[in-house]
């Protein structure tokens, strides 16, 4: 029905023209190129990346575009179509932790890390215009889409062709992660940036955060008459907030108590007796989530390998329960979306991304997609909540130069 709100699927060619035109308008000179990086949904493997675990994201067609050119001003100037009133203008030398603050820190972080890389040629300055179709604050990784579009632009303008192969892309991922951690001061774990730069169309990316190895896993829900429905609860979410950092710190504390480098080692060799040593109410449930979630990623990959897509449903459900009850990062909107989606015909559903708001995903028979979206929409309206918004996730292409 018309009441349900769907995010449009962008025409990236047309969007690239628009951003190039906006660049010309803003700076009175043509952009050298336009680069794009996608948002993502993580199929499973949540809050495992910073524990050396496994994740399984796909890239979305919704992307952030960056039109850019090199300058000799010694400054980074950035304008955003989404934040028209907040242009950034900072000397490259002044980029520092927390400076610039806000959204500009994601761009500046990526640019500063690139400029500091010994392999990069001198970067005299940069003008950028960004424009995004990734919903902001929805757990769909708008921040990594932003930092990764910037790092792609900055690298190529610094004379590096790192985007041409996996090894170079892995370097760009590291720069974007470091920029977010150090300059934007968000302690994210690397899943989002790896998804933005390594995911391939038609595939999920099996990411092993212990050794940064990657595997492309064919993922074609349509072939089984299914769809992956993304349900954006549009409830405020942020992981620069304390909760994300607190979970990460607690996992590090648990690893210290268990005398392992990361919790991945416990996942590979789980010992109930070891877990029993941890505080029953605080650390043990967190570790249980990480250990069981890593195992669920393996199970999902095995099912995909056998072409048993409909059987993913129960693993999605188990992942959600674990994130809600053990890891405690769900939110009322996410729980309602997941439960209502299941009652309306989804085979399984779970929150995706960092949590505390943001989006959930549901595996739905194609014929039930409208019913599920409508049921979730109505459940939100009944409760007097902000209307949710939806999209169908098509595994899409990685970050790249568009023109
Ligand atoms: C956020 C973080 F940025 C990622 O690094 C990851 O930890 C995710 O939450 C949870 O899986 O998106």
C-alpha cells in the first residue's frame, strides 16, 4: 500500500552527474572524478569483528558519492548535500583527534591517514563534495560509506592505484578504520569498511577478522523465491555512544581474564569450564554471544554452500535472541520489527549492525514482502512510533570510481 515507505534504489550514473555538477557549483572548477562506496547489511556475525571473529556482510546499492579534485591549498574542504549548512574547511596539518568534529571527521580521518602513509605522494590539498543515498543513523553503515568514498578519492588523487586489487583495497580499509578510530574517535571494528571496499555484487563477503582473509560467498535469495527485507526502525542509533565502546571494552576484559588475545580463541576452542570462570551476569553472557555468533556464521556459510537458503531463518532468529538477551544491544523497535515480521511470514529475522536502534533484516518469501512490510509499518503506527522505512537488499558492488 502507499502508506509503507520504501527507500529508492539509486541510479548511480545519474547521481554521479549530479554530484559532479554540485562540485562545479561549489568550487567553480570541475571535479577530477567521482568515487562511490556502498552501505551494507551484515547477514550475520554481529559484534564479532573486534573480537577477531567472522562476519558476513553484503553491500547495498545505496551509496555515498564523493566528487573530488586535488588542490595546492594545504586544506581539506568538504561540502555535504545532507549537511548543506555545515561545510568543512580545515588545514591538512590541523586534522587531529576530534578535529574536525561531526561528520567531517570521517572524511578528514580517511584523508589524514592516507596523507600520512609513506607510500602516498604529497597531498597538497583536497576539495570534495559528498552526497549519499545511505540512510544516516540507520545501522546501514553510512559512516563507512562516507570514509571509504573519501579514501578512494584521496588515494587515487595521491597517485595510488590501490583500488585495483584486494591487497591495495585492504590497505584502504585499514586507513579508513584508523581514520574513524583516531580522528572521528569511534571505536568501530572494521566490518563496515571491509564491506564497503570488498563486497562483490551477487555475493556475501565472509570476513575473517583474525587474519583479515576474505571469501566471496554466492548469495542469491531471488533464485529461491526469497527476498532480504531491510526494516529501518528510524529510531536514533549511534555507536560513538558509550554502549558500543562499553561492549568492546568488556570483551577485552573477558579476553584478559581468559588469558587469550581475542575471544576468537575461545570460539575456536570453547571450554565450558573456562566460561564458568567469568562473572555470570556481566561477562559470561557477552562471551557466550560472541562464541555462539561465530558458530552461527559458520553454519550460515555451510547452508549457503548446500543451497539451503530457507534454512537460514532459524539462525537469524537465534542471532537476534543472542544479541537481545546476552549481548543486550537490541532496542524495542528492533524487537517489534523482528517479531512482527516473523508473524507476518518471514522465515527469520534479526537486528543488523551495531544495534541500539537502526535496522533489522528479514528473510521473506517474495510473495509475502508487501504483507510483512505493511504489518511492521502498522505495528509502529499503532504504537505511535516514527514510521519505519524499507528496502530490499540486493548484494551490490564495492566502492569504486564512477566517472
Ligand atoms: C558497528 C561497527 F562499526 C562494526 O565495526 C561492528 O562492530 C558492528 O557495529 C557490529 O557487528 O557497525
